[in-house]
């Protein structure tokens, strides 16, 4: 199981108003990231993809990106089939004693699908896009593209019966890159053990831990 230490927020999420370059982005330089590089199911297309997460009193700040010469996007409505498009995803199990997890799937237009439940079969899709998530996507010009958003602690409390996610506790989750259209592929940060593509495998989530705020 891979482990990722989530740093306190040191730079704001990028606005993604234009072309994205992770090497020139302050958020990427200020926080440790991970590679989405486990392509468990055979194929000749495995784009470079990365993920970053940071935290502050508001919530978890998420940035995901991929490098692709060509992308495809069709879903344009909240909770549409964004997973069939060029898509970047974050699955989060906030409490280790609760099997339920949140899946946030965002295509290259910044259109999201957000679900909640303990497994693939019992998922509940949110009725509306939560306030203050501030989902955004960069432009694409044949190279890197990115999506960014905040998972508010208030939303986690609402979904998990008022529980508070506090720094110092552990979580589990995974980051994904996929497309079921022009270049079918299914990549993950923590490897998945499954005969066929399936991101709803909480037993294959990695460990996410809050890094403490530096004193001084």
C-alpha cells in the first residue's frame, strides 16, 4: 500500500485560466505530489499523470493533471458520464472505521460527477454540486491539462453524520486517470488488483496522512 503525506496549504490552487504547466506552477512546487502511473490493464496508451493534495481549515485542496496530445469530452452536465471522457478522479475514504468513500470525477471541461457510498453498487450521487468546491479546468493545447477543486470539510461532515475530519488522523484513497473513448486507458496511483478495469476497489486504496503544521 502506497502512502502519501498531505502537506498544509502553502500556495493557492491555480486558477487554471489558460495552459497548465506543472513545472511552472507554484502550488506544485510548494507541495509534494504523486504519480498516477499504475496501468493495470494491458494497453499501449499510458499518459503521464500526477496528483497533489494539500489541506487547510477549509478542506482538502486537490490538483490533478495529465499530459495528452489529444483528448475527448462529451459530458457537459453535472453527474454526466464524465468517466467516459478524458477524466481525472479522486476517491476519498475520510474515516478508516467507516467503509464509505466519496468519488469526485472531473472531465477536461471541469464537469463533475460526485458519488458517495461503501461500494460500487450502493452509490448515491449528490443532487447538486456542493458549494465552495470551486471546480475548474485548464485549457488544452496538445500537452498538459489539469483540474482543481476543494473538498470542503463541511461537505465531509454533512455526508458522514457530522463527523469532523481533523489533521492528525489517517484517511485512505486513490487518484485515477481514465478515458473510455478515443484512447481507452485506466491508470491509478495505488495499484488495483482486478481482472477488469474497476476503480471502485476501496481495498486497493492507498494511505493518506496529514502532515503537521511546522512550528516556528
